[in-house]
C-alpha cells in the first residue's frame, strides 16, 4: 500500500474517532440540563397585572407560566421580531412543559443581552423560569458532527488512493561472484548511473566514470586481457567457432 494511502486512511480514522467523542460529550452536556430540568429554574414570580424588569441573556430560554384557569397576556416591552414573547401556539409546544399549579403559555427569547421589561395584563399568578443553554456543549456537538462528515470524506479519498496509487516494486540487483555463485543484493543502482568498475575506489568515481587524474593509476594496475586458445584441427577439419 502506498505511503500516501496509509497516511490518508490513518488521518481519516483518527478524525472519525475524535469527532465521535466530541459529539457524544458535547451533545450529552448540551442535553443534560434539558433532560434533568426540562422546565428550567424559577427566575421570578408575581401577580398580574404587573411588569417585571430583569436581566435576560441571548443564550437562554425563558418559559412563561400562568396560574391554572387564569387568562394573562404577555408582552416583551420594546421587543422586535428577534426579541419577543412567542406564544406556545406558534410552535405547538403548549403541552410539552408542565409545572404544578401553572400552565405553560410560551417563552421569551432575546437577541441582545441586557435589561428587559416584561408586561403582564390580566388576572392571575405568573412565573418566569430560565433554561440556560450550554454553549460549549452545543458547539462541541456541532463540531463533532462536522468532523464526522469530514472524516468520511478523508476515508473516501483514502479508498480512492488504494486503487489509484501503487507502490513501486523494490528492484533487486544480482551479483555474480568470482566462484560462479549468484548473490542477491537489495536495491538497484540509480537509473542512469554506471556501475563502478571492480577494484575501483568509489571516491575516485565521478559521474559513473573514473576521474581523469586517476585513470593512469588504474590502467597500470589493470589485469592483462585473457587470451583465447585455438585448438588444432581435429580429423583435418577446422574446429567450430569457439567465440574468439
């Protein structure tokens, strides 16, 4: 398997595992408060008609409850389309949150942190409960999900590399010894490089050739060429060509 393929697959696996852990941990932290305390914690309670003024945060949901059997109108003073009171009829959540003695009528959300006023008109007890949002857990869950998607892309790229990238086979160099035996040597000489002559110091080689300053030295020590022996005629016939 090609080294690039191995690195790509390993990176995809590590990213997948890390992202899955981040999504589980972040999602668990984010959903923990909703599961343990679905109606939030009490922020304020009073009797309508009245106006409540207090600090509201963007990363929180404020549930509004009225006394069972009472009719109370709720308004976020100076609110707009982003910061307002949303009746439960709009998102069909009227039966999702329950508190003893009270009826859930909607929630308040603000786009800007700060001091806001909530006006109540009608007769009956009212209560505001706060549900904070774990921003770190929320971002961790989103980041983990995004990482999982990216890891699948990386793994898919690694699978493509399996079929497109092939490792180059290792070349083997066969050396014939003086006694006639053959020795296998791992690797092969670099393409285009001439093998060093037998008995030549590699330091005297330049570009696969003996450096001119050392040529006389090796010419003096070079063994004399072997002479072939021609056999006499046998039976009056010239022997076959013996390769000389």
